[in-house]
C-alpha cells in the first residue's frame, strides 16, 4: 500500500498478464519463446526447483526485477525452502558483488510477498507464461 | 493513475527534462553527448525510424526503461508502425531471452501510453534531448 | 511526495535496512561481503571519497539504482563536491553512452534528495551497511 | 595468420559449427531456440537486413564477439552496405559509449574478413544456425 | 595447439594462478572475497554441485569466459554429469537468448577440455582459488 | 610470445589504431565521441589520474578487455601508482564479485605489459584516441 515495493511486485504481475495476451496475438517469436521456456524448466536430471533457483540467481546478477518476482514464485511453487533461496542469493552475491546484494532485496521482498499471498489465499499451482 | 507503470513513464519524462537543464548547465561531456546523439540518429543510408527501432531493441536487451520510453516515442514519431515495434521486440527476444520478454512489457506499455497521449493532445514533432 | 523518484529513493533506503537484518541473520556469504565492502572503501592511497565516486560511476554504467542512491550519499558524506559528482557522471557517460545519461538522472535526484535531507535534519556520519 | 583477430574469427566459426551439432543432439531448449531465431529474423514489415543490423548493434553494445561475427556476415548476406554497417555502429556508440567503440573494432574486422572471404571464394547464401 | 579455444582455456588457467599470488599479496579486498567465495559454494541445503551449475549458468548469461572455464571444472569435480551441464545451458539459454547460446560454446569446449585432461592425468580434487 | 594474453594486448593495440583511422573517415558519430572522451577525461575537480582509475574500475566490472588495456595505460601515464591500481581493483571487486576478480587478471597483465614496455622503450606521453 504505502509500500512501493509491493506495488511494484503487483504491477509487474499485472503487466506480465497483459503483455502475455498482446505478445501471444502479435509476436512471431513469442510462441517459440514459450516452447523454449517450457523445455528449459521441465524436470530432467535437474529438478524444476533447482532450475528455478538457477534462474533466480541469474535474475539477481543481471538485475532483472520482473524475472526475480517470477522465478522466486516458481521456485517456491516447485518446493524451494527459505534456506535454498538464501543459498541462491549466496551464489548470486559471489557472482555479482554489491549490486547483487542490492537486488537480492527485491528477491527477498518478492519471496515474502508470495508467502503472504499463499497464506491468505491458499496454495497455487505453477502457472504457465514467461518470466 | 492507480497504475504504477504509467506513473513511472510520466516520472521518467519529468526527470529527463529536469536533468537535461542541469546537465546542460553543469556537465562538460553532455554537450558532446548531444552532438553524438544527433549524429547517430540523423537519417543516412538508414532512416531515423530504423535507427530508433534499433535503439529500442538495444534498450530492451540492456533493460533500460527510460531508454525504452524515449526510443519507442521517437520510433513512432519517425513513422514506426505497430508491426515494426513488435518485430524490434522479436529481435530483442532472440538477443536477450526471458529478461528481454520481461522488459518488452515496459516497451509495450510505453507504446500504448504514447499512442493514448497522441490521441488526446494531437500529433507531436520529434523533440530534441537525449534518451 | 507526489514524486515517484523520491518515493523510490525512500523505499530503497527502507528495503536496504530491512534486508540488512535478514541477510545478517540468514546468509552465509553476507558477513564476508560486508568485510569485503569495508576493505574496498577504506581510505588507502585513494581516499574514501574517490572510491565512492568510482563506485558511483560504476553504478551509473551498470544501471543499478539502489547502488547510486547509496554511493552518492557516501560520496557526499566523504566530502565529494557537486562538481566532483558531475565529473563522475562525465566518466560514466563516456563509458556508458545514452543509458548512462538516462541513469545519471536518478543519481542527480538522489544527490538532491540527500542534500535536502541534510539541510533539514543536520549532518550525518557515514553509516555502515552495503550498497 | 600472425593476426590474432582473424584467428579469433575463424575459431569462432569452427566452434559455432561444432557446438551446433552437440546442442542439436543433446539440448532440449536448442531446437526451440532455432525456431525462435528463424521467426525473429524472417522478413516481415522490417527486412531481414534491418533485423540483422539491429542484432549487430545489440551485439556491439552487449560486447558479444561471436554474435558480431555472425550478424555482420548475415547483414552483408542480406544486402547491407558498408555505410549501413557504419550507421549501425553509430547507434551502438550512442547506446554504449566507449566500450561500444572498442567492440566495434571487432565488428569492423569481421566485416573486412567476410568481404575478403567472399572475394576469394565467391558469394554465399545465408546459412542456417544460430549466432 | 592450432586451436585457439584450447590456448585460451590454458592461458586463463595460468593467468588465474598468477593473479592469485599477486592479489593475495597486494589486494585488501581479495582475502575477504576468498572467504565469501568459500561460504557461497560450501554445501548447505543445496549441494556444491548445484551451486557450481548455478554459477556456470550465470557465467554463460553474463558472458564471462574465465568464470565458465572455472565453474565447469568445479561442477564436474563436484559430480555434475554431462546431462546436468546441458540443463544448466538450457536455463542460461532461456535467460540469455542467442548470446548465451554463443557463449555456451566456450562452456562446452571447457567441459571437453577438462574431461580430456582428467582422462590423461587422473582425477583431481576441487582446488581452492577463485573463478 | 607463447603467451596468449600478451598477444591479445598487442592485437588490441593494433586494432585500436586501425579502427581509429576507419572510424575517423567513415563514422558520423565518432568525431563527437572523441570530443566527449576528451571532455570526460580532462582534469577538472578530479585529476585525469582519478578519472582514468574510475574508467579502469568500470572496465573491470563491465568485462571490457580493450577498455582495461587502454585505461590502465592512461592511468599510469597520468601518474597512477601500483597501489592505486590495486585499490581500483578493490572497488571493482566489491561492485562486480567473482567476474570482476576474473577480469582484474587481464587488467594486471596489461599493467605489467605496459610497465615492461616503458622500461624497454622509454617514457611515453598520453596519446589521443579512444578506449
């Protein structure tokens, strides 16, 4: 509410949905991107949980907030624990230094936001649609 | 309004104007940057439209929101069509993966914002001043 | 107030404090990061002021807003003048082009915010805790 | 020969071919990436030439040498002139500053390499396979 | 030998050792960086293998060749299989697009180099010293 | 000689000269870039030495090898000491983590190369022409 970070997270979720429809209708590359995404995060030798934590650590190092917000949710929906989130942040810190620490804040706020939301509205399934 | 993305776009426009005056008065490099910018986007073998779409695709891949907001407007003012905007996003998606898709959302919201603004206040000319 | 950039700066300050406690309690890498940070910015052959200006210029080129907001404050608390801030922006502009100019706006707004705050609440000492 | 840049370009071409076979056989995401790439660079409202020049400018700003080497060749095979290559470098310079100028050197060497190669071995068709 | 990529890998290994001694003797931040690194990659809720694969995927997306060369070796020494390496590349591809595919080539060459080396000189233990 | 890093440094120097002539003749943005560069590094409230060290730290964090090779030389020609070079690396390490440590190796090799060259061929003046 009076917290801009929560507003940012919620706006990011709305903009993702909105753009998803637009891109699905008008972009030629988007359908292939969605296939690529599905293939990349499907369970294989590595679980989807590990892959989502990997994407989270990349998102922190590359300072991509909408990516963090998405992948932290997907990581939790795939079974990631709090300790595992912090360890993904450890690796991101080693690979990104101070800016990674600074962006980990948004990842942590997104994590907290998602847990709150789960508490009030019940568990969710992993959704389709891109980071 | 109650939409943070629109607020962000409008704040970006205000901050650009404000900093333009400050930098014009106090920075030694800024005047040369403005010359460089003018030279880079002037029509040559490639039209200004193509150059602005190029800058838009770079802005998406490098995740620069104020750059997107500026270059999407300049692209439209230079005659870019909706389809061309989407094709610039296609190239950015190939060159930037998921984070490019995530930031293309802001480019699309900026595009929409600019069209709305044009509808209510009449056509504009390409302005001077940097991305 | 009705200015989103100021809100963003203040939110960034709140999120830094909040995450600092969380990371101090739960992250294994964070204590070492804090030591690394202290060593990197301690005065040596280069003054802390120069090191903070250096970090500011890196923050602008890498488009890290929370980093800018932090290092601009640290630079001023270490004695940086307005002219020195502008010269750090000059170097960032040379090394980052248009996107650096675009993100320098946030650095300038943070600078202005910090001066205002100093005027109303008296001088501050350099705080501990990361960018 | 005694020129490391030419060696680098030729090694990049060999490594592309080699990895293409490996990834085609063992990666799940790669086939979708190839589809995405094909969709992104297919002629639409923008020609393939413009799209390749766009990718070239992104490659320069993001400092991706194998990408430059590939997209400069594809741009030429799609009909790009020398002047158009230089204008893509202009836009990259505005969007990337000094590092873009520094990496444009590799783009120019790749351009020269490709023209030489065309002169000695006759014209080529645009090949399949990724940047 | 006549392969520049192998030369590059071997030079990277020599330069790592050489700089390690220099930095250990002359840098104030380096000892803390080494502590941070140790903490980040120590087994916790996530195994060292997963953390190294995570670092590998970050290295590919951020186009850091010496990082790839190091983390691919550490991943294998921590027990990563070929399939797991390819899945880390899948995630990097989704998060980095074409440039990630282009840099994955270096990761694959490094992987191959390391396997060859292991075959000829026997198994190695994970070494200390940074990426 | 049999050291690829030295070859890389020398090739970078040759390619800089070569591209300088080409860009000076054929690029519209380049002359303005050179003016911008001159303004950015001219002594002001900060010395050229500090500005070059700043650019060096940015080059390390952004992983730009030709930039490092250039700015380390300019830093030394402006009077930077070994200790100051290491402190610029400290700041880069804090701002860039492991990849900054990895690329600092190239900065250190370039520093060593330049000192060797100075020893054998006598002192040089700061040259014109870009990073």
